[in-house]
């Protein structure tokens, strides 16, 4: 036996539902994920990490934070994230994407990058560990 339930919805509720449906449509076209189309197949990606010497966590953080604005300001940089391990302060992981390896090498030749590397012997426990990656987009 099927029991019918009557539902009365007023105009304000219908208008609200229409706005939500419209926003969902717009979000699908312009929302999260839209920027992925800017990253070309085969782009040059780097995942790198550096750890501060004990007691040097704040100094390494202070020396590293300015890189965010500087690298993101480079027109050849497509993506740049600096992250710090929540459970291990002073452990930093970089995620960077450049169009190609030459763009990445040009980035490493920038004076502000060289200056940062010059500070590492006093601040970092070991050097920077780098993995050079290729972006796979699932398309050819």
C-alpha cells in the first residue's frame, strides 16, 4: 500500500531551491577544479621537503614564508604550495608546478631562491630532498 503525502511548498521555498540549483550549475562550470585545465599534460612538478635543525624551526619558517609570494609572482610558475607538518613543526613540504623543466631551472636560478638555499646550512637538518615529477592528466 502506497500512502501519499501532500507537501505544500510556498513561493519563497521554490525560489530558494531554484537559486540552489542555479548555483550548483554555475559551480560545476566555474567552481572547484576549474584551475586544473591550466596545468598541461607533462608539466614539470616538484615535491620537495626540508626539515629544520632542532631549535631552528621558527627561523626556517621565517626564511621560507616569503617564497610563497615570490614564487607565485613568477609568471612561469603554475602552482606553488608551502606546507608545514602539523605534527612536526619545522618539517616543510613544497609542491610546485612549472610548464617544463627549463622553467623550473630558471626558477632555481632566481636570486631569492639562491639566497634561501644559502641560508639552509645554518637552519636545515640536511639538504632539500627533491622528487621531480611529471603531471599526468589522464588525457594525451
